């Protein structure tokens, strides 16, 4: 049996699919002669063009013209005789085909990255994609298509990047197992959002588990059983049935008002990452969206979504929620959320670096596109804007200036928009300490305990070695929460919580006592959270 961190509840029983980090090391490939190397290169290029062409045509149907154009651009680039002849020259000089591809592509990547122009920089990412695909093809490496695994697959990987998680088809994935990450890592958050059991931080999982092995993943206890006995299989099958039955019984809370046992009205909202998640929220009668993590709209694609695409996403959510509150968090990137095409510089301490509101304020063109899309979408529902990772008043004031600029621009362009209430996430000790002042500047707070716990305890939220210290129940974190709620109440503004702790049945009674108004949880936890609140008695 292997041990890890229980990160998403449920029992997953199925067959392992190992998703390895793919190494494209070609140091062992031997040079034969120029003619054969060139033939290998030509075959890889031909295969690339053929596959990319068919991918582009299926993408045109599933995702639209624009996404397909990016892939067609790859074909054009690789068909450029200059690029190919450079590779052939490198082969003539004694390089194996892999080295020729690597060297020539890297030369283009350096060239495109050094230009201070977004579109040209984008071409560097395109060449990176071409390089990696060609290298894999030359080395005969087949990468697994996560979106196409068989039903009952238990996915095992070192880690899942948010874009990998985005490809998961929840109907086919029985469980997720990783070697790194904790309860609040993004793989965990997404696994919970999709209702997939997950066990994270299992040491050497990709080595000790073999492809095709029978697996039981216990998302409650953080256990992984490999090659289970018949006894174990029947034990976990009945545990799974029981769990599903319990989940079924929570359905009694669908459509029920969230009122504590002593008559105080509360709100159970949901955290979402994509417009599609709203379906799950409505199914559990979530009373609003307390956190729309908009960074997911920016992930798993080759360039940033334009204003229209964002407007489409935000207004779809606003409409679907039918005038219920929708709190849209502005782009929260950096830290563990990398978006390659934004070219965020590598930093020594990314969690303390150029991320979230800091990045957005320094990139006003990108930020304003998002703000404009939100203001325009606000015509279709009850939208609020929320700023992530705020640490000082200036950030809020600067954001307000940009919002005012956007309103003026929209006015001048005769475009329909609505002004929207502004709030901040309280997820740094600094924000807690000035929460009395922040409360004078904004109309609501939402406590982000995932980051607040990490920053207060000075612990990396994804590092298994220090996970013991990552504990929202530490007195310092509880005090930070209490102070924030107190200052919000004093100023008479709404205060919610959108960190994972909002769904913790051990913490909910305290949050009620302190006066928290709104609990924003993953869609799968709405009913359990409502039940815990309804059962609370002073
Ligand atoms: C948080 O930090 O609590 C939060 C909700 O934001 P995220 O998990 O997206 O960083
Ligand atoms: Mg956060």
C-alpha cells in the first residue's frame, strides 16, 4: 500500500495509466550518414504536417476557426524552406536529425523571444511546440492523450499541470494520483470540482505503479492499494456504494435555504473555473458564484483570450446564474499557475513574485481587456469584480483607476456596460493587517484561506515536506480570519470565504460565530456545506 495526501474525496477503483514526463534526451542516438539522417528528418516533418493537418480540421469543429489557425500556422512555419535547409546543413555538419531539429528550432526560439512584440513572442512558443513534436516523433515517443483514456482509468503522474487537468474527461477517470501537491494545489481543486477522487504526494508513484495495474485509490484516507486482493476489492466496492448513497441523501438539501439552526441566513456559493462548471452549481442549487477563477480561460491555449471571448464566458455565467451574484476574480497567474505565452519571467520565489494583481497592474493592456469584458457582461447579470493577492491600498486604488478608464472608454464607444461592486481577496497577512483600511475602499471581502494559510505560516502550499505546517487551524491563521471578519462587519461590508476551508465542517461553526456571510465551495461540496450550516446551533 502507498500513502499520500487525501485531496479529493471518494473511492477510485480501476486500471493505472502512467503519464510520464516525456524526456526528449537524444544523447544516445548515433549518427549514421547524412542521407539517412535527412530521410529520418523528412519523415518526421511529413508525419508532423499530416497529423497537424488532421488535428487542425478536427479542432475547427470542436474549438473553432481561430484555434485551428494556430496549428495551420505550424505547418506554414515548418514548410518554410529556410528552416528545413538549416536543419539539413546541420546534418551535413555531422548532427543527428534530433540535434539538427533542436539547434535550429532553438535558434528561432531565441530570435522570436528577443523581440519586444507579443505576436513575435507567440511564434517562439509555436516553434517550441514544433521542436517538441518533431523530437518525440524522431525518438518514437508516443505521448498519452489524456482526453482519450479508457473508462475506469486511474491517472498517475508526477504532477498535473492545470492544462493537463483541463483535458480530463471525468466520466473516464476513476481517480488521480500524483507525486507532488497538497490539498490546495490546483490539481486537487480541479479534482474536487470534477468529483474525481485524488491522492497526491505519493512518493515515487510513477515508478512503483505500473501501467495497467489494478488500483484502488482512497480519497478519504490518502491510500493507494496496488493489485488489490478480492477481499480488498469487495470491501472498497461496498465503501464506494455507501459513499454514493450518502451523497444521494444530501440531495435533500437541493433548493433548501441555507439557514443556521438558530435562524441566521447564510449563503452557500460555488467556486468555478469555466462556464461549463455552472451546470454543477445549478444542480446543487448554489446561491451564487463566490469565485470565478478566470485564469482557467487563459490556460491550455496558445494565446490570450480577447475581450470578446472573455465577454462571452462572463456573460454566459451571468445569464446562467439568473441574477444571482457572480464574483469574477481578475487574472490570478504566477506562483504555480504558469501561462507560457504570457512569458512571465522565471523567478527565485514565484509565490512572492510578479503575480496576480501585481502582474495585471503592470500589464494594463491585458488587465483592461478583462475589466472591459467584465463590465460589459455585467449588463446580463449580477456581477462583482474581485482582486487577488492584494497587499496594499495602492493596488486597489490603481485598479479602481483602470476600471474608471475602462468605463469611460466604453461610454465613448457607445458600448453597453454596468458599473460593478469591487471587492478584494484577503489572502496575505498584509491584507489582514490593513483589513480595516481596505474595508473603507471596497464593497466586499472574500477570504482566500488557501493562500492565507501558506503566507501566514510561511509554507509553500504544494510542498509535501512542510505540509504539516500548512494548517488552517493554526491559531495565527484562525486569528487572521477572525480579524478580517471583524473588520468587515465593523465597516458593514459583506465578507465571504472562497478558500477550501469554507467547506470544512470543523471550521464552519466558528465561521458562523464570527459572522461570515458567504461560504464559497467547490460545486461538489455545496450540499454538505449547506447541511453543516443548517445543523449548526449556538
Ligand atoms: C485562496 O487562495 O484561498 C484562493 C481561493 O485562491 P486560489 O486557490 O485560486 O489561489
Ligand atoms: Mg489564492
